[in-house]
C-alpha cells in the first residue's frame, strides 16, 4: 500500500495546508498582538 501513495502529492498538500494555516489563520492574531504591544509601549512613552 505504501508503494502506491504519491508522496510528492501528500507532501505538497500538507505543506499547502500548513502554509495557509500559518499565513491566513494565525496572521491576524500575530498582527493584533504586535499592535497591542506597540500601543502599550507608546502609552508608556507618552507618560
């Protein structure tokens, strides 16, 4: 059975799904965390 699996296709699909998860699903969380951190630093510096 393992001989009949197209490993190039499996690796491509796995990489594509992982890339979509990292770029499009986690990106807003990372962006908003960075914005919150920057806003906190700005408010500290203004005091």
